[in-house]
């Protein structure tokens, strides 16, 4: 008996503010089933985010940043994303 | 109390009289300073029914115990008066050196009443008062006024000045100092109504703090944290970073709130501006964040370009709200608002109201070519000049959107986007429900700085389906936190640099004042200050019907869906009054006033 594991879905990540400036791009497409996996994949796709935005140790967001997935703000790495999901990465410091 | 002088300077311009009056320690203990102190002085000196542009309306400038202590971002001055725009409390904050200069005079606050017989500069030099004729300064931009006076009086002076808008009584005129503005609610018009073109202040006497060594260590620690990720957005991109993101999530007010999306958002977004127009950045006095980004137009074809300071609120109001997508036009308009000395939010929003009038064929009593069309950047610039000079269509628009709609009629109040006469900031409340409540009940009208409830909506802290009491609790807490920061005169951009804001701010307060202060003390002060301001409004004629939102945001259109409705807003407002301990009609029961320790501070 063989098992096949589906490849994680492609997720379009739109970058705003500091993440956009560091990555020098507005959109990145990575693979991931959860926000945690997306963050990990982002670290590979945009190494400039490591440190200022992504914790090099955990691969997760440092304080001060948040994802928006499906119109919900989330810092939950376990949040599951659907097929064709679009995710925004932005400062969690609102306002000004 | 350490960190304060315990007195304020009262100057009456009609009589040219000067008096030093005491501020009891109980006022600082109960209301902190800054906006709390300014509100207290306003309540004491502004009679009910006062004409906001009359001599009886006091113009208050107040510092706080933190000013001049070296605590990062604390160099802010609070300004208060009865607003000529709203008829209720007009309070604003402006950063930088003026606050330190005032504190050095030996007074914690300055209260100006009366009206000068001729245009005047009030000079306060270490507590000594003199007057200088201001005829030669009329018509000058605030920055030029400051340059002139500093060259004449000496570099140690710091200057608060009005521009042409304040001279001409534009109801949303601002007071400028050190390149910053006490922008909202029209304090510049109040200053102009007093015949006061400028106030020049110098001093040499800061009060001692209780624990200088302890404070220095705590201030160093906070300064270090202020340079971390909690402020990276402001330092690296500036508040303009909001624009492209707000557009993406549909909360960017566009074409007078007809939509939450702007097709040219990326062209005027903060990231684009920084890369294509950014020149340098600055910080206010005693600030380690440095959020103020400067930009330059890039379409001069070899001719002179325009330099501008730009914040998100200016950007949205003169950009997407007016449908203007050329960054050069927006930068020029921002610089013009600073030169004229007026609030860019209210200016842009009132122009956007006129643009919609044009679109709908409403007669504004001026030739149609004077009324700008959506997207016409050069026409916005012409309208700003006309407003400053109060000529042509500008005379109507200088009244602000509420009054202009009342004058014009023809149903145009339906798209006058204000609360209590103060135009909405750059957050579309249709999708930001907690903020919607905060804007509706705000004591100075539709203000994101006094409410800060957008932070709840733009986070994972509250379920999108949260019921009314949860929203009310969050809105009240956001309002009280803003009152604490505004009274400590700490910058709101610092708020996430604290792990526990009330506790750490209380510890700093103890080190400055020598009066042991707990987090609960500060939280109670925040509540007290909000109630004090509301009490002022009630005395000036506020009624329950004033707590509302523009009808446009309460009903959906295909371009602008809304999560709000009149019944839902009313439900949230009722819950908010309940959370506050107020009566169902929004008034403050005497017993509540006594319970929160407010009755002992005001008569």
C-alpha cells in the first residue's frame, strides 16, 4: 500500500510597508497549508525578511507583524489556509 | 508635586492683564497633565454658551509632568478651546520644542482670554509678558513667522503661530510650531479671533523630577525599545504606510466616502512615495522614533519643486478622498495646507463634499469652474488657496462641511462626512465597527486620535461578530488609553513599545512626580479625563442626537458595503453609555461623577 501526500497549495502573499520594502516586491507566491508554513516558506523566498520581520529561530513573525487571511487578522501559525488562499503581511501596529 | 510648577499663567489680551494662578496637586494627581490639564483649565474658564470666536473663549496651552524630563516622545503641548468647528471641546496636541519652552517659563500652562485691539504677538520670556505688534507678520506662513521672530527675539524662543487661515477665521485653522500642527478642531481660528498672530516663548526653569537617576535609567530603557519593531512602520515608511493596505482591505475613504477602494492607491501609497519622492526624515524634540518623513515633488521639469511633510491623514484627505492620484498634486496640497495653517483632514473632506455637490449638480452659489471636480489636483490647490483667503467658493468651504451643507441645503448634508462638525479621519467606519462607535461618541467629534478603537478592528483581538457590549468595552478602553497617553503627553506611536502600558507608564510617573502611581491610578485618570471632556460638552449644549455617524455609512451601496446600520449603531451607543456608567440619554449622573473622583476637581 502506498500513500501519497498532496503538495501544499500555492499561496499568494501580498506585502505591505516594511516587508514590501525589505523584499523589494509586492507579491510572493509560496507553498503552505498553514500560516506557519507560509511564514517558513517566506523566509526562503525573501531572506531579507529574516530578522526584521521573521524570527530566524522560529521562522514565525516577530512582534509587530500580522497576517490577514480571509479578512481575518491572525498571528496563529496553525491557521489553515484553503486552496488558492491569498494572505496579506502587514505591520500589526495600526493607525497613524 | 515634582515635575510640575503647580501654576499657570493667565493673560487677558483685552485688558493686557497677567496673573499667575495655582494648579492644585490634586489636579495633576487626578488628571495627569497635557490634555487632562488643558481640559480642566477649559472647563474652569469657558462659560456655557461662549462664542468660540468670541473673547470669552479661552485658548489653553498645557504641558505635562513628563515634558522636559528626557522621556522619549514626551515633548508635546496640549491645546484646548471651545471649537469653532464643533461647538464642543476642541483639544489637540502638537509635538516638539514649544512644549519644553513653555515648561521652562516656570508655568505648566498658559491661558489666553480676551481679544487684542490690533494684531499682536504675545511674548512670554521666563514668565515675563510683553506684546509686539504683528502687522508686519500678517499673511505670512507660520514657518516664516517663526523664523522672523526667532531672528528678532533670539534663538532661545519657540513660536506658535497661525497662518492666513487663522487670520481669516477658517473654522479648521490650525496652530503651528516647530513644523508641527495642533491641527484639528480649529484652535487656529480661535487664536486668530483674539488678534493673536503668534506666541513666542522662552524659559530657563524646569522643575526637578523626584528620582533623576531612576528616571534616566527607565527613560534609556524605553528609548531602546522605541527603536524596535514596535515602531518600525513609523520609522521606516511613516504613517503613509496605511494607504495601500487600507485600500486592499477596502477601508480607504475614496471620493468622499463613496467607496473604500481607490484605483490609484498604489501611485500615492506610502511605499511608492518613499521610493520615488522621499528625501529625509525627522524626529520631534526628545523623540527617539523619528517618524516624520519628508518628500519632494518630481514634476518640476527643472523648475522649483515643492517639499512637503506628509502623514497618512493628509495623504488620504487630499488624495483618495478627493480622487487625486498624482502624488505631486497631493504633495503640493499638503505643503499648501501647512503654509496656510489649516487642518488637512477637514480641508480635504470639505473639498470632497463640494466635489460631490458638483457631481450631483448642486448649486454652491459660485461659478461652477470654481468648484473642483473629483481627481482634479490643480483645482484642489486653487480651492485651498480660496479657503485660506476666504474668497469665492473658499468662503463657503472655510466653514467646514457641516456648516457649508447647512448653508447650501439641497440635501447636501447627506454627504457631509462629519461627526459633531469634525470631518471623519481616513478610516472607513463601514468595516471598522468598534471605530465606528468610537467616532460616533467621541467628545471632539470624529477623531481617530482620541478614540484609537481602529486598533481593535485591525487586529485579532475581537471576533468580527462581537456583540455590542464587547465593542463598547473595547471602545471605552481605547478612548481612556488615548486620554492617558495624551495627558502624559506620550506619543501614541510608542504604545506598543510598552509590554504593559499602564503599569510601565505609572512607574515612570512615580519617578517623575515622586507620587506613588499605580496602573489603576492611571486607568482611573483616563476615565476621569474622558468624563471631564464629556461634561464640558454637556454644559455647552451636547445632546444624545450628537452622538451619531453620517447617514452615508449606515446604508450599503454596491460600491461601499457596510456592516453598520442605524439600529446596530444605536445598540452599540447604548451599550457604551452603560459601560461608562452614564444615563441612557448619555448624560453623566452626579453619583457617577463623584464615584470616579471628578466632582472634587470641578465645581
